[in-house]
DNA sequence: TATTGATGCGGGAACGTTCCCGCACAAGGT
DNA sequence: ACCTTGTGCGGGAACGTTCCCGCATCAATA
């Protein structure tokens, strides 16, 4: 069918992949010309350009990425580390948030032409040292984590959360947790709640620390006592127990055990609950019921969670979504910009959260009842 | 401190990375010699070898992985796809099993010198087409999944589960689910259970299909009716509901609704439960209690789960571990062997599971009580 | 008809490694 | 004295791209 050029014929060998020169020879052009044609660069006549493309297509040419990388000096590889180095041995990813963040980050990176390489938190420096990484993404580094320092020391740019702000070669993307916490607490207040309680895990993560700080500030501004219950660790079990603590004995004032004077006493039972721990909304709801609360009658409930089941409980649970997909996209876009336009300046991006207001946090008389399909949640910034 | 050689001094530039020739020049040797010294090949005098190494170390030389790859023809990159393409949009990884499998696979691969590239299930062919992948790992491909065909068509070896057995260029690692199911059912039988029920999600995954088949065979061999309850989908909610169905109304004979004559009637309540769905053991245990069962008095319970909380419930729950770390290691070892010793023959590895027998599946009089520390679970192959 | 400028294409170097050779030199045998 | 064998090291090609050039060719202008 085609002319000449059977320079070996097909053996049963692994297939000696077709190169640029092969296409060039077949098309009667030079590799330079074919390269220009395929990359849409250079000055070529439309006829030649098309001829080159057609030939390449016909021969099933696929460029050798490694050679490209070598020439370009960048490998288009991004390392991806998830936190919790010391504590949990590689039991990351289990939370819906991290799972979705990871998936979305990989997908977005891929669309931008970068591949995400998984770097389990236990990995030794020597194991990734000879990977041609253009950058490393570190999600939620623990306070004591060496990984950021190691990577920066190796001369590789780091993208992480706001905890790396200001460091040379480091960039950050973070969720606007301060606004988020405030918006929930304001929402509670609007709905008439006066004794909101915060349930948050006791971790070294910046995220949780910032939640706690935002809550503290808001309480101070509104002259309310801080009601916080700390869960020992993340995960459904401990968090549900913490919720039960909050609902049973009433909140514990953080920091000062002596301030617990107003603790038990039925009249001080919480009237709103903000659970910042990725607990399963149905489980939290059920815990509330077990303790005799009617939601949203006696207790307004908001969970920070990506769990889709929140929409299908009775009542549906208001959630604060951290929008992992949005964070992933903002992060990768930021990263690509820095990598390809080479600004070495430290820089950051703040991503807004989304509050999906559902029945669990709205006083009854406010409730919109529509037949058939759900009206969809009200959305606040 | 060191002699001479300031051939530019340090600018504020990105750092023009030190190459092999730089080391060679500094050491007064040729790049060939330095390369041989660092790679421990060739014929070199100990003195020269040491000199080269020392100089490289001093100059902070790190080889350019891309150049190496180009020369070697292999990029040491492995694609990693997780299943559920159509159904759930990138909500993989949430289960402890997949999370741990993923982490362990990445870690093992890294130790063997390969990097794992995350390929979200939605990714287009065009997105990974120009990655220099040496192989692609596909975990639990759905029955209708195109990904395996696409990758094979691109001439890239595939490593997946047993569903790819026999295909050219495909290799597999799988868990010995047949033995596993049998060992659990035998265990139930030894403990005196006569009406075991299987709870399994309704999915297109090979794993679940094989569980179902093994159960069917075992029942046939032992002359017992098949008692199966299918959960609509994986995830704690649906599975717990399925468990409740199993415990409340009694089991449903699969396939033939007319065979349900012996269904309700208190005397036919199940006396053993095998939950193959990664449900949280505490949740399942609680569901049993709600329905008035005493575990292990009235009901023996075994969960297929990697959830560590199983050890800490009261009673501790017997689990069948699929040993994700073992699968990861076996899989990567197999992969490396195929890649580096080039056998194109289709081949596979079967990995045994591990039954951690705890109190939830042992009749009281069998129970070993020891003071202080736990005696550790009995382990069956 | 020369001179300029633009256009179309190809030659060759470079990216940083590894590896096949070949050369120089020393030691041992005849 | 020669030839052989072995050891220690380096020169240069190759991996497959991209990109800087330079060389033709041709139209438009002086």
C-alpha cells in the first residue's frame, strides 16, 4: 500500500517503537520539519505540514516523553505527599476529603500535562532523590514534619498549605477556614442558637489549629464562652464519642478546667453543634437522637464533611464543604503558573469554602417545603 | 577549605545543577571514569574510584534521572488506576483497603526504584498517552472497563487482578478469595453455626463475583441453602442496612424468590454472618445488638475489613484481612521481575488472605481468657 | 539585472547519561 | 629482544527530541 521502506519488517520482537526519524524518512522530510509540523511551530507550507501529520498518524507515531523531558529540562512530574508522617503509618487517603483531593489533584495535573507521583509519607529521601521531580505537593504537613525541609533543601519547589508561607521556594494554597468558621457561627446565630459547641480533633495539623483559633476569636467578639470538645483523633469512632460528650455533659471550656462551673445543668445543653472532623453525618445525627435531641428543633447541626450521604438523611444535614476539587484545581493552576513562568517569589492562594445549608441547621418555620424534588441547598459564600 | 575551582561562584540563579562532567573535571578524570566509579562498574583502581566518589559527594552531585532513562529506554514509571470508572466519579480510595493498597503499592514500588503515577479513572487516553509508562497497574477493573484494553493497545504491559488472565501482555495478582471464603465458612461450621449468611455488595467487580461463587460452591458441597443478602452498593450505610435485612427478616435465597418458604419464622434466624464489604466492624456489631443478637452467643460474626477498630470492640471482631500490603508487595515484585527479566508470557500470583480469629466468631467455651495483654488472634492460613 | 527580504526546509548541536571500544602501559612468557 | 595478556582509563557514539542556525529559492523592488 505505501511506498518502500521496509527496513526490517515486523519480527515477534516487543515492537521497536517508531521514532521521529522514521516518520521523516517515510514522508521524505527531515526530522526538523516533522517535529515542527507536529508541534505547530516553525515556518512550513500547509501542504508539508499536513503531509508530516498524516504520515505520523498513519505510522502510529508517539513522541518519546523522556527525550522531550531531557531536552526541555523539566520532567513534568510532581511529587505528592500526604501528611500524618509519624502518627498513622500510611493510613492516609481514607477520609473522603483526602481521597477526593488526591483524585482531583491527579486529574487536574494530568489535564495540565503533569503526572502526579505518589510519595507515601514514610518514604526515605533516598527513594525519591533521583526522581526528576519538578515540584512536590505536601498536603497538610504535620507540625513536626521534616519532609518540607528535605524537599526544599533538595532545591525542589514545594506547594503546601499556608504553614509554609514566606519560605523561599515554597508556595501555598489553603482553604479560607477563618471565613468558613465565622460563616457557620454567624449562621447559627441568625437561626437563634446561643450555645454553639465546636467539636474538633486534637491534631497538630494547621487546619484544625486554625479552626480552633477562628472559633476562639468569634466567641470573644460575641462575648460568648468557648465551648469546645476535642476528639482524641480523627475517625468516626473517636469523633462520635466526642459528640456524645458534647451532647451529654455539655461543653468543656477549653484550657481551664476550673472554668467548668457552668458545665452540667440541663439548662446549659448546647443548642448548636459544629463538627469539624469528617465524621459521617448520619452517625452524628443518630448520636444526637440517642441523647434525646431533636434536630433541628433542639439542636442545629453542621458537619464539615464531603460525605454525600448528608443529603439523604432525615433531616438532611447542613455541611461545610472544603471543596477538595476546587482546592486541587487552584493548587495545580498556581503550581503550573509558578513552574512555567518561573516566579521564585513565595506566593499563595486562598480558596473559599461552601456552606450547603440544609434542614439540620434551619429552624422549622424557615423551612421550605416543596413537593417532589428537593429544592437544593441554600448556598452561602 | 577545598582547592580551587570557582568557575562561576554562586549567583542568585536557580542553581545550574552539577553534572557528571563537572565532577569529572573537578576530579581530573573523565566522565566515563566517574560514571563507572559511581555505578560500581568497569575496571578502576580503588584509589581513582574513591577519588571520584569523594568528589561527587563533595560537589553534591545528583544524577539526572531523565538522561538515565533516555539511555536506558525505560522510565521507571508505573501508572496506577483504580476501578469504578463509570459509577462513582473518582470517589475511589475511600475504603481502608484501597487506601492501604495504594499507599503500600507506592511505597513498595519506590523501594524497588519505580515511581507510581496516579491515573484517576476518568482520565482520557490522550492524557496519559505521552507519559513514559513502563507498565500500568489496574486495581479491580469493572467488567465494562475500557482501560485495560486501551493500555494494552498502546503496547504497555498491564498488571491487574485475575480477570485479565491469559491476555497477551497482561499479568495478574489476586487474593485467594476462594480459599478465604471457604476458611471462614469452615470456621463457622466448626463453631457450630448452621445458618450462615453472606452479605456482599452488588457490584461488577471480580472480587465480589468470586466471593459469591465460592460461597455458592461451599453451600452446595455442604448441602446448605445459599443465604445471601446483597447490598446495593459498598459503603457503610447500604451495607449496614443489608446487615439489618439479613438479621431482621432472615436471609433471602438468591435467585429464586419462590424458594423463600422457609424465610421468616424466628427459628430460621441466621446464626453466623460473613460481611464482605469493608463495613465498619463496630457499626455491624451495633446493628446486631439492635436486632437483639448476642455476639458471639446467638451470632458469629466475621467481617472482611482492614479496619483496626475491630480489635477494640467488645467483643473484638474476627476479620478476614486481604492483606493489602502483601498484595502490593507481591504485585510489585512480580511486575519488576517481568519488566526487568522481560518475560512476555502472561503470568500471575495468588496471595493468601489472613483470618484473624477473635471473640466475635468463637463460641464462649472456646474462648481463651488471659489476664493483661491480649493473647493475639489465632491465625489461619 | 542586481539587491533585498521573506519564505520553506534541513543540518547539526545540545540535553546528561551509559556503554562499547581502543589505546597506553606493565607484567609475564618464550 | 619480542609477543601476549591483562589492567586502567578515556574518547566518542548513542538514546530521541527540540531549536538555533544557515542555505536555498522566489517575489518584489531599485
